[in-house]
């Protein structure tokens, strides 16, 4: 069955419901300005376009499911929640799922049907990401995400965003049920998403308690602690999840294959988070779409840990006085301290050294695990600005 038939079968099933409830759903269109900070360029642009084209099918397959259509008011709200929180991102995690499948699968097994399924699986990853971000923004007190107000910051949402995050998570599992029930890897995929959620929750907890420790207690601001936060909060779901899903889509459930890819995925995840920490402090919000808050929140970021490793006694007093403060003058003073410690230069050196280490590990992978896949994943983020 080709991709058009999949979509036709889905809409053939939901079209009567759509006709009945269309007047509810017209009002659910989000009034937003979409961010345009896209980082994936040609030759991946065509795949990105195909991936984005799948979004309406993804949203409608959830919104017009039997459960939501029993309560049209809720259906229209869920549509609004999904469209607002799935638009405007870089889509790296979802696209990585598609690339993983395409580059791990035997060429003779790749069909339009299998590619369509990979794209839907990629949107499952984007739903997982959206679920996490809605909650993360609340916990961090963030103001913007992807160039628009954070979902909970909207006057018609507020802390109702907590329940909306459950809608997003439920939508992920609804999508898996709709398109992957009966697949040999269905149970493995469900378990993988649950494992990813647990790992990310561990990282989120470590990150949260670090930001809410006793003021001026920086004993835990070590690179070891930082690496633990990154491993659990970012690396598992950003890289291990998409690559493992790609393996499952090829019907490869071999433990050793998944374990071999895990190590390098975690390395790339750390590389990505160090970049994120740097961007949080040094990027232009008009470009990144997000106002940096790591300094104000007292986060255990790579910059903060690196600064404490290099501070003299006087500089440490400045750090302890100003870090974790929301006062604009204090935030600016921390940025000045970072510059005095030449952290932008240190970052560039760290970025290059980490990149070289990862590329060396990629070259040692067996051909069956497609070293070009991991080269592509690292190149997608190398020298990124957003």
C-alpha cells in the first residue's frame, strides 16, 4: 500500500466526522507567527518538506479519533494545542528518525509506504518533544519558545497547559496505535518511548534540583554532574530515541546493534547540549526564537561549570553574587565574567575537540550500522547558531 492510500484510508474513515464537526475546528486554527529558524538545508530540504507535509495528517488522525470526536469542544482545543506546539521547530529529532530508517534499511526494502511510516514515527518523536517542552517551559518560567509565547503564557491557557501536555502525550500513543498496531516492533517501540520518558524525567529532576539548591552552594557544579544531567535530559531522547526507532523500523531488534549505536548517540547528545547552553547565553533571540534564561535560573550549564573551573577568588565572589539572579544588571555581569574568562574561545575549542572525537568513533562503526548516518546527525548541528 503506497503513501497516498494510507492517507486516503485515514481520511475516508474520518471524513464523516470532519463534515459534522467542521464548524468547531475552523475556530481552532492557532493565530501565531511561525518561527523560520530552520537549520536543515539541501540536500535534506526535500525530505523536510515531505515531513512537514505529513503534519496535517498527523494532527487530524488524532483529532478525529473516536475518543475526541465524542466531545467536539475538546477536539477543537486539542487541534489548537497540537498545531501551536508542533509548528516552528527545527524538527531535527523527527527528521533524524526518518534519516535513521532510510540509511539503516536495505535499499530494496524502502518503499513509499515504509517512508511514510518513518515520517509518522518521526512525528511521534516531535510529539514527545512538544510534551516535554510545554512542561519544561513551565518549570523554567520561560517566556518564549520558537519565536512565540510559550504555550502556558497565552492568556487563554495558563496552568491549563499541564493538562494540555497530557493531551500531547496521549496523542503520541494514539498515533502509534493508529499506524503501528500489529507491527512486530510495536511493543519494543512503546517500551522505548516509556524508557525515554523515564530517562528524561531523571535528567529533568537533576536539572531542577540544581536550579533550586541553596543559594551559593556550587559544590555540585562539576563536569561530572553536568554530564549526568545532559545524558538523561537530552541525549537519550534527542539521539538514542530516533536512531533506535530507525533500527526498529528496519525490524532490527538486535541488542548489540542498539547498544553500539547508544554510545555514539549519547556523545552527540552531549555535543548538542553544550551548544544549547552556549546559544542560550550568546544567541540573538530574534534568530534563535527563545530568550535565554539559564543565568537567571541558576542552571548547571556548561558555561557555569566552565566558569567555576577558571574563576579566581574575586571572580568567584562575582559569580556567587550574581548567578541565579533575575536582575538584568546581574545577568549582564555574569556575561561579562564569561567574556573575561574567555569562555567563547574555550567553547570553540571544546566544540572542535568534541566533534573530532565523535568523528573518530563514527569511523570505527561497522558498515551495517551506517557510519554515514551518524556523520549526517553530527553535521546537522555542527556550527549551529540556533
